[in-house]
């Protein structure tokens, strides 16, 4: 993925995804320090469109909380027979309690 591809993904999907996930403005956006994530075009867009960012130090793959969250979440979610989005949503709510 090149910086313009990543920029397009953010521009076309970030706001819609936060709305669909009912995140409101209380979430922190995080990405790693791949070159496409730190490109000037991406940084400028995020500055104006997503002020709540969790900035990670360079080469900090072990500090990525999403990886560890998914390691905890995945086995619990896979215990359920999920066939539609509403079931997934209710399972996630139950798991997070």
C-alpha cells in the first residue's frame, strides 16, 4: 500500500467506520509508523480530521495494544456461532461487559 492508497482509505472510511461502530469522539486513533502512515499528506489530513491520536514511538510494534486486545478477544468471539452483524455486535458487547 502506498501513501496515497492509505490516505484514500482514511478519507473514505474513517468517519463512516466510527459512526457505524458508534465510537463517537471518545476513541483514540492509532496506526503504526509505516512510511505510508507517517507521510505528510496523511499527517496533515489526520491533524484536521482526527485530533484524537495515539502516537507510537518509532519501531514500537510490541507496544501495539490492538494485537494484544485481539489475542484476548478472538477466542471468546469464536465460541459463538456468528452469522450476522447484529449477533457479532451483541457478542462483542457481552465479551467486553
